[in-house]
């Protein structure tokens, strides 16, 4: 089943300082380890992350623990 959600993050939200980057994080671009204007994401039951990469006109799949999307 396809599920979607919208998260409204308060402007004064506090973030954990020990977070990790799970998708992208290598500057703007179109390589498999880059994103360009990520617009939305979805996480499935296997912890795979799907990112709508707006300016690259693609959906990028990031498996749990992966260093590159596909």
C-alpha cells in the first residue's frame, strides 16, 4: 500500500546534534550521491528512502546504509 504524509516542522524545532546524513550531502548535482532541490521523501517498511529530486526530474532510492542512490 502506498502511504503519504505531510510533516509541518515548527520554526523553533530543536534537532539532535548527533544526526547523520542518509541521502545526498555531497553538494548539488546529478550524480548518484547528490540531489538537486529534494522536494519530498517517503520511507518504506524496509527503511528504504525515496527522494523526489525536483531539479533532476527523478525519484532516487536510497537503501538503508547505502552511500549512493539509484
